[in-house]
C-alpha cells in the first residue's frame, strides 16, 4: 500500500518517548523522582470557566436551547470575547478574523493546507518541534535560523528567500522574547519576501505588561501575519481543547481560502468548550487567569533563582527556564546526570533542534511544592 513516507522522518514523538523510556528504566531511585519536564498544566479550571460550561451543559439538555453542529468558524459570542481581549493590546480585529479551533497544535499542521508542497519554511532552531514536523510531512524545504548564546536565542532574518516564517514568542523551549523593534524587523522582512509570518502566541499571557502581546500591535502585520492562539496554558485548557487562529481580511486570498478549508475539513468546536472560553475571558475569568499565571511565573522565578545561586547560565521567559549543561555535557548526558544525582527530570534541549544541544529546558508549569523541592535538591547536590 502507498503511504506518506515523510511520517517516518518526524521527530516530536521521539523526544517524549525517550524521556519516558529513560525515567522508567531508572530502577530503584533512592527517593521520589520530581519532574521539571512537564509541558502540561496542573491547576484546575477557573470558576468562571466551570460556570459557563455548566450553563452550556444545561443549554444542551433543553429542547429550546439545544445546539447541533456549531458554526464552522466559531460561535460569535467567543469571537466577540476574543475581539475585546485583543483590544487591550491595541490590536483591533473583526470578529470574523478569529477562527475558533480545538487548539494550536492542529492549526499549525492544518495551516499548511494553504500552501503548495515544496514551499520554503524558515524555522527557528531550537523551537516547538511541530513546525518542523508539519513541514517535513508536506515535503517542504526547511531553512533553520539558529538560536545561539551570541544572539540570545533570538535569531533575526538576513535576506533569505522564503515562503513562510515561524516565530514563537515567548519561545518554547527557551523563553526568549523578541522586542517590539525586533518584531517590526520580522514583519518588514515577511512583507519584503511576500511571505507569511506564522506567529505562535501560545504563551502570550506569561508576558509582562510592557511586552508585545500580539503581532497585530506591529504596523504592517495585518498584511502578512497569521497569529495562532491557545487557551491551553493561559486558562488550563489542555484537556478541554480550545484555541483560535487569526487570518486577517487584509490577507485577502488566504482569509478566503482558510474559510473554505475550515468549512470543508472540520465541523467546528464543541459548544461546551467554547462556553468555557467565554468564561475564561469574562471579567472574573481574567482575574482568575492572573492568579493562575502568577502561580506559574512564581515557579519560573524559583527555578531561575536556583540557577542563579548555582551559577548556571540560563534564560527565563514564558513558562520555561532554559539552562546550559555543565562541563560541556550533551543534553542527554546532562538529562541522565540530573536524573541520577538529583532524581529530577528535565527536557533535553536537543529535542527542540540541533542548536538546543548542550542545553536543557526546565518547566514552570508544575506544582509549586514540587518545584520548590526540586530546586532544594539541585542546590544541595554537588555538581
Ligand atoms: N505552540 C507551542 C509553542 C506550544 O508549546 C504548544 C504546547 O505545548 C502548542 C502550540 C500547542 O497548544 P495546544 O494545546 O493549543 O494545541
């Protein structure tokens, strides 16, 4: 039988299955293994989300308010909530520019339906592995932009000819965050190339007030950028599944084609999930969101302070701390050392791209007590 052989070249599953294999293979650890490797969230949903979901369930239980297939692009009530949310950053968009999705990951893969196979993608390295895998799957050509100590893991363009560009801001796995001026350079570059800028905003809520919260704060972005958003990390929706994609009307054909693609290839997102999103973006929901983010950024600071005390080179931002391995170890060697010496799990940087070799990612998304305990252990261990 014929099949798409590009599937055999994908890398994302390898990273997490290899982490699991090594942890499970570590027999009789002297104490509980603690994880600073988690990409998932721990805190339960906010009250505001739960109340709206309950309302959604009640609507579905009554003949008068029951709903069948949802609108293919999302319920207007959620599109309007997102429109208001974006106004806070002076990003002014129309409701119809928000396409509700069941999360960012699927959208990153599906958006490539808009482009012919063999297109040229510019992808930062290291970064979220799905950008690379989605492009390998389509047989696209990939041009990597290397993050290094010298550029602070914030590579910039230098005139390469490309069809589309990926930016993740703040970055996974490095937490490195572009300034407004740097983002303007990327937007101008995309326009000069007649290229699309895919802006992955999954960690937007972790940014401080002064940072850029949407690519549409940057002049010219509506002509070239598609922004991908997610409720997963901001509202704890990894299990609910809800996100959005913005394809501005100014992108003309791409806006029209994305509508066609979504009308053809899916039947919308569950009413109950969308109601949860409306709750998350309500006044009370946003207040609860702030508390949630303060909890995780508190964890991030705890880890970064620990790195500081130990004198380990590190960056912090978004939901992560990115640290350099000691004594010239490789990512996997240092992963093993952390596991054996301190019974702590991290994520090897090389799993996010070749330029991540020699680094590890530590996640702030875990439970506060466990993060504190892990940091105490790191500080008490002789490295
Ligand atoms: N984009 C980035 C950078 C991520 O780190 C993740 C998840 O870890 C996603 C997208 C996927 O988000 P979602 O849960 O909305 O599919």
